[in-house]
């Protein structure tokens, strides 16, 4: 199929929702720095594992 010389980048449905900032898709932590690290928040319906050394703050993150 001729696309008129325009190149398109592949994108998953999840990538599209994240790019559009679908608010119902993400659980915000309430801390902008943590949400930024998580690319907007924790995705609903997904498992997010926090790992790190002793006293790294994992428990505090899940209590937010």
C-alpha cells in the first residue's frame, strides 16, 4: 500500500493510551516524582513490582 512517502511508527494500544494520558488507565501515587518515574502512575490491572536494597523505601512507596 502506498503511504505517500510518510513513515509511521508502530504503537501498541497501551502506548496510545499512555501517550494520550487516559486518566482512567493510571493509578496516581499522589507524588509527582514517583508518578514521573512510573511514566504517569501504576497501570490498572497490571502487576508492578518495586525492588531495591534494604532500606531503599519500597514499603513507603506502596503505602502512598
